[in-house]
């Protein structure tokens, strides 16, 4: 039996990036735990402030459409009923 008050999901892994003309799709393996409610995507704002929440997704994928000349740097967490996993590896995208 799993207690939802103490359940901490495993961190997301298995990232893949697909670049198209006007967007980038980032996907990863779905977490094996059944109690995942969503995934939270964090974007690195700058060195001083670090990572800030940017998006949420109920599926293990998100699409980036904001083209800039800078590299986009992300981390993803899996969110359970009350707690969040450790952040994933860093995902860097030139777009």
C-alpha cells in the first residue's frame, strides 16, 4: 500500500527532442508510478535566479514555440498527489 502523504515520484528520464521548422517537441518516458498527476517544466531564467516554473503537462511531452537567439534550458519533475520528484537531467535546446 502506498501512502499518498509520503509518495515521492521518481524523476523523469529518457528525453528526446524533435526540431521542426517552427517548434521543438520535447518528450520523455512516462513515469511508472500510477499516482502521477502532472509533469512540471522548469526553465532556467539566468544564473542568479536559476530555474523557475514555466509550464505544466499531464502527458510526458511539451512543445516550445518561443524562438529566441538564446539556448533554452529546462528540467522536468513528476508531480504526485502531494509531493514532487527530484528534477530531471538538464535539457538544453537551441531554438
